[in-house]
C-alpha cells in the first residue's frame, strides 16, 4: 500500500472513530432533543446576551415547585443568573386548584416590573398561601406584596389583581405546557436551551447548564 493510500485509510478511520464517539456520547447522554420555546411574554431575568436560556414551568401550588424555588433557584440565581451566565424565564401554569388566581396576581406585578415579579414570587414561595377562597387568596397575596415593599404602584396592582386581566394568559400558559409535555403537566419542568428536565436535582440541572455553556463558548 502506498504512502497516500495509508494516509487516506488513517484519516478515514479517524473520522469514523470521531463519528462513533459522538454517537455514543449522544446515546448515553440521556437528554431529549431540544425544542423551541415561546417565552416572549413571560417574566425573564438575566443577561440578554447569555448563550444559555433556562425556562422553568412552575405551578405556584405545587409543593415540588416551592422546594425547587427556595433551594435550587436561589443557588442558580447566585451562581448563574446574577453573574450573567444564563437567562432565566418563569412560565407560570395554573393546573392545581386555585393556582390560576395566584399566577394571574403574580403576572400583575410583572406588568409593572419584572424584578418586582421575581421579588413577589420569592416572598410567596417563602410563605405559600393556604387559603381556599379566591377572595382570601387575592387579599393574602396583596398583603405579601405590600409587606415585600415592591417598587410598584400598589393601587394599580390591587386593581389588576381584582380583575381578569391575566386569566387568559394563565390559561394559555397552562395549555401550552400541557401540549409540550405530552398532555400531562409535571412541575417543575425545566428546559435548558430547549432540553427538558423533569423535576431535576440541582446537580442534574447545573450539569446540563455547564454542558450548554461549554458549547456556547466553543
């Protein structure tokens, strides 16, 4: 075999090995194929220039969401959001009883100020509302907002919370979540650049974020 032929064979073998290694990695990664997500109207913080976009679908009455926000989100905020490494969106869904009322009220805060939305969301998750009637739920959430001293117009917030301004968006959010989750909503479901993780641990979430960050820097 001539020198050129040996070079071709070696080069071809190297390419095939790389392809095989890549396919093996994909096969064992365990991640689903990424999907596009529409988040334009949803509360979002973090750098608009970030290469990684994390989208969390949450139901405010979901116990797993309460734990996720109070533990994992707090760490994500300090390590990834505040540092400008990721952009972060919360997609509120109203699947559980009375959760749509809370979602709509939280979106009323977002209408005035997205930072206020996240501030109110923090305050709510620290002290979840246990009331059962719509009127009591709204009043308790307004009390939480007032105690949190949000930098927004409180009268406008009261008026919005008492109206049906965001009922349609909450319904659309919930239907959208059901569609992309195959008909059954599980919260929290977190997407990292469109790759779905259902009720992930903090390690699972940050492992995927770090993988996507490396892709973005390469």
